[in-house]
C-alpha cells in the first residue's frame, strides 16, 4: 500500500540517512546553528518543473460509494499546491486543518529532512476561506527532525517523528500553550516497545493505532489501548474491522460511534467506516476508493482525506480532498 508511504514510511526510509547526517553533517548543522526557525513558504521551494494536478487530468480519481456525501473535491489553494499535501487532521469545529507537506515527492527522504519545509503545517479557516498555512515546529532550532502523522484532542498532540537522539521512528506528544505547541516528549517504552504502537488516534483515554504486532490478523491491524490507573492497558485487537490485509490509519468520530480507517481495496488505498451499535463494531463499509486514505472528520460529518495522483505507476503529487456531508 503506497500512502505516500505516509509519514511513518517516509521517516523509516530516511532513518538511516538521519543517523548518518547527524554524524557526517554535524559540523555544518551544529556549527553556528540558528536560534530561530527558518522562514520559508511552501511556494518558495516547490520546483518549477512540477505542474499542478487536479480532477481534470486525474486518471485515478477518488470513487464515492455512499449517498451520505457529496462527490469528493480537492481543497482549494492555499491548502493544496503543486507539492504534496498529505496526512490531514481536521479539528472538530472544522476550522483548523493540520497536514504534512513536502515540496517534491521525487526527492530522497534525507534531503527532505534538510529542506526546512517538509513537515507539519496548519491552516485556519476564516469565514469560508482557508488562510495561508503556517509551519508547526516541534523541534528546537538547528536540530534534526522529520515530523508528521498528527492526532489532536484538546491541547494534546500525538505525532510521529524521526529525530536526533532517538533510534527509529517514534511517537511523541506536545502540549498547546497559547498559540504554540511546546513540551514535546517521547511517549515512553510502554507504548513504543511493549505495546508497539504505529500511527495513532487519540480519543479520550483511548489510543487507537495500527501495528504489525503479534496477535493480529494480517499486515497492519487496528488496536486500542486505554489509559487507566496511571498506565496504558494491554491492547485489544479491533477484530471486527481487521482483515488479513492492511488495515490502518484509524480515526474515531467525536461521539465515538464511528471508526474510519484505510484498507487496501482493488490494489489501492480506500476509506472504510465501521459503526458502533450498542457497543458492537459492525462490518466495515466502503466509502471512498482509489488512492484515497487517512480519513479525518469534523463534527459536521465532512470527510477530509488524502488523494495521491499517479502517472506511469509512480506517485507524482498528493492533495487534501473533502467529501462534504450531503444535505
């Protein structure tokens, strides 16, 4: 499954380069390192030879299977650019959108690590218009990190990161203080090494995640662990929604009654939904297929997701799409 190889796959691919860079490039990175963050816009770093894709030229457009929603459409500029916007997370009120951005999917991960723009961005909606996105910094100036895969509830953020001082891809938390995310810290060995969480979704005191840990049905399974008594419980496999294939990138609606996730369907990522009826998760139903994944919903029930553009069997761009709830 190619979900841009998502942020986790992306940082996994560049992890070796991260560790090598930390040693081989330490002189040019640390010597005279700035105490301020770079101030670059996305448009400044998108290569001139990249042409913006859209529905009019998309040979693998998303396919909608539900009458509950309007046909999916890409969000307008300034959300989507000719670069790759991926891994969306919408806040419940529908007015704040976080996403992952990299200017050129052709570029090797170790170069993305150093380009000063690849990472998490956020845009606010004013009226009906999305504002110019701003970079979300979750590392000290001058230090290496590649961050993405955001899940937020209240003033708490969970995110994935490959960064200096840590081996592999890990999950971290950050706390919103005023207008900035601060106090980022590693979630701990209980979650990372014992429970073996992958990409996560925070819902109250529950943490939904995908993992290839033992006891699953297939490649990735969706699991849930609960914070109780000061620690995280042993995870429970969401058996009703898992298959022998790849099931991941979970998102739970604010009311806890719907579980949205990504599954491979007909060879490409697709979006599925399971409803909770009297405490029992029902058989998942296909909602959107064809290079569509990582769903996130606002409280109005609108689905935001990533769609990848493919040409000649290669991914060339990614956009954030929305399927508005039908009225």
